[in-house]
C-alpha cells in the first residue's frame, strides 16, 4: 500500500480528482490523503466517498506556529509552507505507513510509478526527489531550482531528518520571490544531494516526470507522469493549457486532450464549475505590442526631429 498526500482547495478539485483517477488506473493499492485548504473541498470529497481518499481539514493540522506565519504569506506561499509537513501528517494518522509521497495536485499518472519506488529502494536511501529536467530553451534552474516539488518520497524513519530540516527552513522563509538563493519551498532542495548525500536519491530517469518546460526535450511516451503546471480552467467551456512554453502538437493531442476530458468528468462529478483564471484579454494582448512599437517609433522620431511640445494649448 502506497500513501500519497496532496494539498488543494475547492477551486482545484477537478485537478485533484483527475489525480485520483490516474492513481486508480496505475498505482495499485493506495491511499490519497488530501489536505483541504477550505471546508468546501472537505465537504465535496467526503460526499464523493471514494474509499481511497482521506480528506484532512486544514484546521486539524494547523498549529500555533503555522498560524503565526499564515498571516504574512499568500495562499500559494502558505501551501508551500505546508508541503514539508505533509508526510508527517500521513505518518501521524496511519502507523502502518512506512513511506509517504507528496504529489502536486496537478500531476497525472500515465503509467505505473513502481519503477520510481524500485529505484529508491535499490539506492538504499530514504528520500527521492526529481529534477525539472528543463529544455535548454526554458531553463529556469537559477530562479526556480534544479529540482521540482512535484513528487517527493519520504521514508518514515530515514527521511525524517531531511523532512524536518525542510520544514524548519520553510517556516523561517517561504515566499514567491527570489531572495538570497531561495525561492518558495523549492530552491531549498538544490543542495540536498550534497547536504543529505546519505539520505537523498535523485531519480535518474529524467523523462519520468514531464511538464511544459521539457515537452520538447523528450518524447512524451517515456513519461510516467505529466505535471500540468499552470493549466487553468477559465470557466465551464474554456481551459488555458499553459503559458510561456511551446507544446508539440502530438503532446497537445495525446497528453493534454485526454487530461482535459478527465477534468471535464471531474467537474461533472463535483457538480459545479470552477474558474481558476481569467480568460486572456485578446484586445489588450494585441494592442499592447502595437503601443510599444508606436512608442519606440515616436522616440526615434523625437531623437531625429528634436523633442517638440506645444507651447500653447
């Protein structure tokens, strides 16, 4: 039995339920623990009564220390602050659980993850992390980190010193900005292969976890899971697949197409539509570059003709 844990609110229920469907399809026996960031998410998951899903209301896990930092952090920053705690909450609730895997809610299994666990076991270590494996064109390692907080495995005993160290750092500082080599909960992982050389294993199969940033680097057929980073529902009939990357047509058709169908099924099950982002203002997107071109031409004209203004109005 594998134990997975994720964190989301009611606005992210479609992605969370799609994750659950993919686990049912590929993961074998499992429990999916969900830290519910709002009561509506807890109510919906309780009502759906999937035997594999165990909702954890946020109020159950918030400590005075967490509440003390909550006010100064955005919702996303607070979710990142909670992430290192998540494996501990699994171990506290199920004494039989020997390892817990944090998964992002927008991850979707395409194959069995058993080779990942087998690689960790063969390494003899206690924690597994995965690389972003950026395509060179989209490399954000310097800003966002070499490793991605998307699928992280912690053994109950051997992984605890690493998890606790991460928890302490994120309690001290966890914000959506770059500062002194830190960014959110993620840049802390950069030195783990050295800092925790005896405990941390870096997954060797770089294309096991794919995302928009490496969709052009590897064939999608090698992926064990896809990270649908920044995919957002814009209403009942529209979805933004990604921003800032270029997806191959085969990926749009064979990876994103089935996932959007899965999100549609999940939305039908929860009984209400969600809006996760505003539709792009096409007029503004067209007019803004034109305005920039106009201002550049105006500046060139003024340089050549002199900066003339009207004396009288």
